[in-house]
C-alpha cells in the first residue's frame, strides 16, 4: 500500500500497555499499519518488555504505565492489561488527554465502568473504544450483513457460546481468579448480539457454577449462563465456560445463532 509523505506525517503515535498475547498482537499490527507508529511500550515484567521491544524495534520502554501515559510523544494508548486491570490505565489516559483503545471487557466492575464513562462523556474531544474485534471476523460480519438485508426477517432470539479448554484458565493465564469466563469470553458474544439485534439490553438473569477450578485453587466460575432481554423484545442466551477437557480438538468451542 502506497503512503504519501503527507500521510506519513500524520501517523498516530501509539503506546501499548500490557504485552501479553493481545498486547504483542496489537504491537505487531500497529507496527505494520501505514497510519500508525508504535513509539512506546509498557509492561510490569522487564524481561517481557525487552523481548517485545527488541522484537518489534520499539526503543522507548516503561515498566510503569503512568510514565508511558505521561510521555508527550504518545497520541493514543492501547490498553491490553488483564481483564481486572483496565480501570487505572484507562482513567489515567483519559485524564492525560490521550485517545484510548481498551481490550475487552471494559472493566470487571460496574462502578468502575460508570466512572470511566462519566469522564469520557465530559471530554467529547477524546476517543475511547473497547476492542470488540469479533465484529470484523468474516463469519460474524457476514451474518450481520445478512440480518441488515432482511434475509432472516426480524431477529427475535439468539444463542451464543464460547467455551475454552481448562488449559486456558489453568496454564495459559495466571489471573483467571481475577475475572470470569463471561468477562473473558462472553463479552464478545454480548456485543455481537447487541450488534445483530441493533438494540440494547434491558434485563438479565444469570447463573454460575463453581467447583472444578476452585478445587485447583482458582476461585472463579467454571461456567456462566445468562439470558438477556433487549429493548426491542429480542432475547438471547450466552454461555461461557473454561473447563472443557484438554482433549477437545480446539482450544475454544464457539457457536453463534440468530433466529428471525
């Protein structure tokens, strides 16, 4: 893709906070995007910070995210910290006047989310987006297009599940006890249903089960099911679990259905 000199001068200078699986992917993508430049990265672990900084050629590195946020060369921040660790960097970035892309879920605490929304609504010049990236996956995007065309009539109900093997909660991540499967997995499906129904939730009832992970010293839910009713009277069931056996052929069992 050709980029003229004027466009090059207008690159958004981005700082990435949190360099786990998603943080590395954001760094890689921004490094290859013609309208972006990664000017700084931040991670609590110096070892990981240097691995990613070296791999993607980012010289400016901070162990404290506040230092990155206060770096005047940074226009926007991408926050890819664990689920329960979004509030502090998002609030600090808002107060510093930075634009923000925050990995889902926005927060794991309703009061924190309300506080952040109140701040951003008072600052219309700033942009804050939660990274619900499933809207750009071909199958979901195609489904939305079909619904918009009226191919299935009026959407009235949905069902979605994203269930992980137990490897995810016990080995892939070390902070499963600081979140839940519906925050980690189901947030995507809740957003997809909002998009498919073109409506907002008004009522929810949810149930959760604990036992398998708790027995392994991880105090979080094994599985959560929620039924959500929307303003337009459509409804959906969301299932999120992470205790599938590791012999399951894929890490994630994902299914989405909309009935019209």
